[in-house]
C-alpha cells in the first residue's frame, strides 16, 4: 500500500465540482484508492463518500492506494488536491 499526506488547497466556497473531478481521477485507476480525513477513511471512487468528507482549505488528508498502479494514483490525486481550483 502506498500513501501520502497532503494539505488540501480548495477555494473556501468550493462546490461539488472539485470533489467530482477527484472521483473521476480516482476512477481512472485500477487500484483501490482511499482518502482519510480525521477518523473517516473513504473510497475515493465514491462521490457520496467523498462529499461526506467535507474537504476544505488547508485540511490535511492521507491519500492511500493499493494495487498495480498505486504509486501513480497517489501521486496524481495528491497533486490534484494540492492544486485544485
């Protein structure tokens, strides 16, 4: 399993779009991909699950992936979370 700690960079009034893009990106990978925030560990391919995290500016999360393309998945999702607009 590959993981990376990331500080989320989302605009303060972010709507669902950045989360929807994150789910689309996660769904491109064969690996199982999770985002952990606080005591919640959510499947990054689940739009409802990801919406429940309530990601905001400067939230620290952990991106996890397990599978053949795990490193690529973690790297791409971490980069998106750090630069989401």
